[in-house]
C-alpha cells in the first residue's frame, strides 16, 4: 500500500497522539511498608568469598500491587543526581507457586542495589498514566548474608 507524503504525516501525528498517555506516565515510589502492601517475599544474600555475592529474591505474593508489570534490579548512581548506574528487568523461574529472581555481581554493586517491584495497579485499580514501585534495599539484607562454604 502506497501512501502519499500528507498521509504519512497524518499517520505519524496520529500515532504520536495515540501514544500520548504512555509518554507522560509518571512513576511514584510507594511509601507503604511490605506489610501494608500485603507483600510476601524473602531475600537471601550469599557471599562467595571472592568479592562477589548472589542474591536470591523469592516473591510469593504481590499483595495490593498485583499484577506486577516487572521486577527490576536497580543500582542508583553514586553522584546522587537521580540517574541510575544500572537498571535491568529481571527474568524469573517458578518453583512451588513462587517466582524466584537471582542476581550475581560484585559486592560493591550488590550492596548499593535495590529490587523494584513495579506495577500500574493498586488495590485492583489500574491507571494507564501512573505506575508505582516498591523498593527493597539489598543493604538491609547484607547483614544477614550467608557465607557459602567451599566443597571438600
């Protein structure tokens, strides 16, 4: 199908206007605690003794923010500008009805990192112009980290 120059311009303008609500979406950090959001998750940090650690984040229930849009691994920038040093969407595997996410990296980055549970739904109400995230700081779990012993 061939389109003349004017038709292409109107098509591009239509696509831009149709995507408007998505372009102006705002993200907000949720101030509620894990308990207030009815979230059920655990996190374990395993120190390999090599300057690297592995995080295992197990999500049993997304609570009031279900369904989740994504679970992200986020490392805030050290310069405090609000930009990220790294931000990734994590893949999961399922076991016993739970979603399990794993991250492996240098201890410095692991200790600065955060898990973000991202959703555009709160209490069953969806908003196409806003999204929310619950932050889980890894540093709070570093105190409980498990030292893996080497095999004999």
